[in-house]
């Protein structure tokens, strides 16, 4: 299968938020991993309404606040995963969705940083069979001041350079806002239970020949509260180490 090398000059020249909704008969679900996002999750879910989404699953990663209750009130299906870890929450959500799998799955965070107005542009290349995996690139889009820390900018750049060198596919971001064809996702055999989830997906997609594409998306500061990862030095370091470890591990595994 052909690899789509995502290069800066090849990125589509579009304003994603200006695109109309894409009518489709394909089943599109959304998965939101969340940990203590009581004050944010309702805002995110309300923004996803009227987007043609069949189901929205919130994978509650052992929250100690009212995240689950608020998510349920705003129309989401809540799946609980007590074992901490971004990837662990995503895997729990996938296990639930697998019983009645969608055609396309969209991942986004529950803190309000991902703009639901970019949803239609994100899924359109998959709906139109132009791509199997679409990454919402924050670095190619509009970044609200303070939304990404210098450490995040550096980590993204380093990780994407390593992916290009090791796997031959160029990305500009490891952003959480992404759409993927379900059949392609199942081929990836995702396993990471922590901060390596997004880079594992991109590395495996490159290795296994998925058609990968980026579109620019807007990145806002989280709606409220403090990030569990980028909000602390310890969290940033742990995430960075795990991302680099994941890239190295995938480089050593041939398939």
C-alpha cells in the first residue's frame, strides 16, 4: 500500500472551520479519554453535538470528581478504566466500541483544547477515501497563545523528525485530535497504556503503510484547570521519555 508522505508543502491549503458538514452514511463515533475533567467535559460534548456522530464514548480514567456524571448528563456513554494511563483509557473505549464498531473513529481530548468546529474537516478525507489516518496538526494551524508549552513544541518537533528518519513518513504534530478508519485502526494492534499512545499510532501507521494525512486545526488553551502532563515539569519529562521510548521500540520491531 502506498505511503502518503506528509510534507509541509503538501498540506492542503484550507481553513478547516469554514468547511460545511460532510453528509455521509458512514458510522462515525468519537472517543474521549478523560481524567478529572468535570468542568470541561460538558463544554466539549456540547461542541460535538450536530456533527453527525453516532456515539460519543468518554473513557473515564478513574476520575475522583464528577466527570462521569457530567458526561452522562451531556449525552455521552461512559466507560470506566480505573488503571491510570491515557492509552489505558483509550483501550477501554475501544473494547466497548468493538461490539458494534464504527466505520470511522475520532479521538480528541476532554479538556476543551481541541476545537469541535474542525471535526468535519478532520473526518472528510477518510469519508472520501483519501486517507486512513488524519492527524489534526496544531503546529500547522492556529495556536492560541499559551496553548502549547515550549517543551511541547520541542518534543513534537523531535518526535516527528525521528519518525521521518526511522519510518519514512513526515508528520508535523502528535496531536490528540485525529480520525482513523476503524479497519485501519484494528490493523495497528494498539497496546500502549500511557503517554506513548499517539506516537505509537503514527509510527505503526507508517510502518504498515496506512495512507496518512494532516490537516491544520486550531488549538486553544484548555477550557479550565491545569494539564496533568504539560502542566507540570514531572509530567512533561515522563511523557517525553515515554514518547522517545515508544519510537525506539517500534523502530526495533519490524512489523
